């Protein structure tokens, strides 16, 4: 008994499926293969992530048995992607590395491992399993209902093929038909079917059982032949235009919709209401004023045209408030050229003002300098005070060079001082728990060694130390004692 849960007892979902048959293949289907649309979308998405690389994954779902037709079939519902790259077609190496983990993952999900899939980059004349694929399938997928899926391209068009191990040696080159299980919203009567399959080497058919009942093998029901076209009637007179009625739908025809066709049609834009024509404005009425010649006078013939009116008959116009008032000319905006000219004039005026101010400042400055020089010559000069002699600075006493023994003691004192500072740094790190007791004890060891060397050097100096070195000696001894006390308090 193959590992996994018991087979599910449910009928073959023909009422909401599309049968996909290879363009060149048998119409008889044994142990049908059903693939949900979510699994088809996952396969397309994984294959599209790296079209030029060889990818690998696993097909997971349920093994089912139809109680009506006594038929075994598989339903592929999900996929598991393998992130490990495949070198060429050497899929056996990848399967050997991932096999235990994949089985544990499938067992945890409560499903069955129904097969595997492999992408072939590039384009070829046909879709088939390679020699490495055949070796992998025969080694790891030995059950008769397990399948292998190859995804590739034929003449630049996307293509794929399901394969299942059989007694015939040509099973690795014969693509198997499969059922695409539609979503629930496409399963109702009269619902428009939308397919996710884009493989060009398969053809779609209506999924029905042979003989009106489910049996061990299923056939693809071909779409019915279209009715013969009636003879063309004589051309009738042109009727008034009417909207075209929709053609009746064929119940056996498969209708696939794209994502754009699934959306509801956009509402038609409302036609704008016709605008009523604006009546032309009435002609301006002229006031009848004494002494003015109006158009009505010419129209009635009471006054002759201007060419025939004598100069003596012309009546001068009377100037009233409305006639004599003239409208002010419209205020026009300055053009860019005029604005540039105005700014140029302002800049020239500023430059001229600056030059004038600079010239006047130089003139008056020279004038006052000459005046003060002339006045200084007239005033009596005072004798300059004699320079006082500068007091000699006391010379700094140069200390006598220290003896070699004292110089060695100074170097040992510097080493001890540096060791004490190093221990202080280690103590701060130890208080922050960034250093362990071993590191702190190494700092204490360095202080003790430097202190012992300094004590030995101090004994070699036979003469008394000066005040500075004596103070330094006392400070160093106190520092060494402090280091030892702090180490004891650390409890290391």
C-alpha cells in the first residue's frame, strides 16, 4: 500500500472541468489526471520566474476513487517549489538531496505526492522526457498513478506535457490528456468558462462521460457540427436600422474569457443634451438726436446718400455727453523686451551712481589727507622718547642628563602605568558583562609583571630620587594595590 492517506471516494468532477487533449494523441483516458486552476497558476508563475533556467518542483494533491464509475483518478491541488538549482537535466541529484524533506512536508500536510514537474529552457520540436528525467521518474515515482510534467516551448510557443510510466517504451514521449478543474464561479449552468491553460500543444473539449454514464475510460466529446447554412433570400428593401440581437449561444461550445472580458462592460457615456442656439444680439439702438443722420432716414429715402448730399446740406453733429466721452485705450501689459529694457536702464543708473560715489569719496579723501599733511608741517614736532632697554630674560636651567639606570627606571614606570590603564579598560568591560574573568585576570597578570620589573629597577637606583620621580613612585605603588583590591572584589 503506498504511503499517504486513504483514497477519497468522490465522483469525477466532469460538470466543472475542461478536457485538454494533446494535438497528436489517443482519445482514451485511463486513470484521469485532474489539475485545479490554482495549481495551473502556480506552475505558470514558477516557470515564468526564470525562463532560461532549469526549474524543478513537486505535484501534491489527493488520490480519489469514483464510486459510480469504479475509476481511480488524481486531483493535483498544490505544488512545492525546489529552490535548489538544477544543473542541466541532472534532476536525480536534486531529488536525492530533497527527497526526505519533501516526503516529510507532504506527510505533514495530509496529502499525497502525486508526481513532479521539470522545466526545459529553450524551444524544441516536441515536449518529452529526457533520459535523466526517465531515470528520476523510474527511481522515485514507481506508483502507476504518479505523473511527471514537463514545461517548455515548441517553436517559441509555451507548451507542456503530462507523462506516466507504462509498459510501452514510448511512454516518455506520449503526452497524456488531463482535466482542468474550474473554480466554483465557472461551474454553474450557462456560466462562461475561463481557462488558465496556455499550452499550445493541447486542444480543449467538453468533458463528458462515454455513453451518458461514468466508466473506466472517458472520451472527449467533440463539439457538434454547425447546421447547414440556409440559401440566401432575395434582398428585401432596406428596413429602418435596429440594434443587432445577440446570437444564440451553443451549449456545447467552450467559451474562454480573458481577465479583461471577465470585467463588466463599462457604462456608455451619456450623450450631452443639444444646446439651444443662442439668438443673435439685437442691433444697438441709436438715440434720435437733433442734428444726427440715422440709418432710418437713409432707408426711408428722406435723405440722399452721402455722395449726393451737398456740403451746404450737411448738418453738424451735436456733441453730447455720450458722444464726446471717449473710452480710455486698454492698458496693455509690457512685453518681455520692454521689461528687459527697463531693468537695463535701472542697472545702468545704479552703476553710474556707484561710480560717482566712489569718485567723490576718492576726491574728498585725497583732499583731507593733503590738508592734514600740510597742517602737520606747520605744527612743532615733539622729540620721540628714547627707547628703554629691554630687561634680559632669565635663562631656564637645563637639567643634567639622567644616568642610564634612572632612564631605565623611567621606561619601566611608563610600562607599569600603561598596564594599569589597560586593566582599567578591562574592568569597565567586565562591569558591562562584555568581558569574562579570564580576560580580567590577564590584565592583572600584566600589572603584576610590570610592577615586579619596576621594583627591580627601583632597587638598582642607589641614589635618592628627585621630587617628581618620588611622587610618581608613590602613585604607581598605590595604583598596583588598587588593581589587586578591585580584582579580589570581582570574585574571579
